[in-house]
């Protein structure tokens, strides 16, 4: 059953990427919500009930809500703001999930100067994004600043799992967090600063890969 759900996830992902190139509205309406529905179902079917993370399920649910809200186009920008809020909550729940999916007391975890050195590129990227966007955000300045700081914190928490989980879980979750940050950065620059060619394709491909890697990586921690 879980393999079937995974295949549907892959088909929905490919279908959604196709819609970004050929603009197929009906396929878009079907495929985009299916991405997180099938990924969440895959998690539930793979992890035993007693090992499931409530915060991870909530992160998946709010990601699904964000996907649906961002599908709705309106001139006021209300649904974009609501979608932003949904993904903000998804990132908060991912942060909580990362803290659950680690083993405290491991000897090879990051310490002091290691944390600072490895965190610097992530902090620099988030800061640079805000510098680029700040002059053109208008009344969205505060929400976007808060969102950027939260996704930066989400990525840092993925980094700080190093040495506190198995290698496969760490690298998959951290790669997913980086891709999530990249996806949101491309979306923000293309929306607020200047349009990027094939931005929709880049945003969705990195977003889908990010969500899959995070969920799959957390499953591997459960199997440690």
C-alpha cells in the first residue's frame, strides 16, 4: 500500500511540474494538493502508530493548506498572506519535529565554533534575501521578515541535528531544509523583486524535493 501511495506522490509531482510548463489548470487542481496528501499518507503507512510525530503530521497538514491557499488568485493578496501564514506554521512544526528526532548526549554533535562556522552561510543567505527584498515589500515587510527568520531557524535546527541522528537522516533532512529555503527565496525574489525565467518550475521542483527529503529523512531517524 505504501509503495502505491509513493507512486501516486511521484505521479502527482511530475504532473504538477508539467503544469508549470504547459499551464494545465485542471491537472494543477488535482496534482498540487495530492503532493502533500500522498506524502503524509506515506509517512503514516511507513511509521508505526506509537512512533509517529504529531508535529510532523501538523507540518504536513499546514503545508497542504499553504499549497491550496496559494493556488487561489485574488487581487487583494489575501490568500497569499494566508498561505504565507500556513507555511510559517509548517516551519514552526518542522522545528519542533527536528528537536524530537534527535538523540541527545551524542559525543560527535556540533559544538561552539563549529555551530557558528556552519551556521554562517545560512544566516548570510537569509540576511542577503532580506536586504534584496526589503525596499520592495511595502506592507508585507514585517510578515516576510518574520517568515524569513523562521525558515532560517528551521534550517539551522536541521543543521544542528548533526551527530544526533544517523548519517542518512541528517543529510536528507538538512538537504531538504536547504532546498525549502531555496524554493522560498526564488519565489520571493520572482514575486517581489523581478520575475525569474522558469521560476515556477524551479520553485516547485525544489519544494517537492524538499518536502520528500525531510519526511523521508525523519522516517530514517525512526529506524535508527
